[in-house]
C-alpha cells in the first residue's frame, strides 16, 4: 500500500464547505473509476499555534506502484491545471506532499 499525503490550506476567499466538497468530489470520482484504492479527507484538530501541519489533509491510498503510476500518468495527460484538479489548485494557497510506503517488520 502506498499512502500519498497532501496537507493543504484553502485560499482565504474560498468558502471552506464548498472547497472541501470540490476536493471530496474529485477524490470520490478517482476512487469510483479505480484510479485510487481509497481516500480520506481530514481536518487538523491540533491547536493552530502549536501544529506545524496545514489545516486539511487528503490521505490518498494506492494499491501498488502500477496504480500509483497510472494515476499520475493519467493526470499528466489531462494536464494538472485543467479540469477538477486545476480547479482545486486554484483554491489552494499552500500545500505539502509526502509519499509513504508500507514497511515489513
């Protein structure tokens, strides 16, 4: 399993409920089409003054390298600044991405 974490902040002029609904709809569409294995959309509940992370997190799961690579190839072919992904990029002011892979213990 590959976990793709995106921590993000919406721009100040974006309605939070509407912005998160757009992100959620995009991720649901990817999941229903088989582009991702699963996802969660989370709010950072830590004290903003003490947390180093951004207010929201999209945790996106991929089954394996094949699904991971296919998802990024498909988005690159559509263009990262077009469609729903482009719309999300226009709404976000800050983001940080990290990729984690399971380890065998």
